[in-house]
């Protein structure tokens, strides 16, 4: 996979993060708040690991 494709896919994943943040702001999530928060944490960890592994692509 070429570096431009990787950059585009990572950018797409980062836009999904913003959707999770907006969802977390909803007052009526109830118990789903735990799952959304966990998804955000895992996504952040993945992005951090990606940036450490491929600093030239981040």
C-alpha cells in the first residue's frame, strides 16, 4: 500500500473519531456511554501506536 493511501485511510479513521465525540455529547446515551468512551480510548491508542510506528506517515 502506498503512503498516500495510508494517509487517506488514517484521515478517514480520524473523522470517525469526531463522530464518536459528538455521540458522547448526547445526553440520552445511557449505558452506551461506556461503549462509546471505550471506543474513543481504543481509537486514540491505535492512532498513537500508528504515529509511533510510522512517524513519517503521521
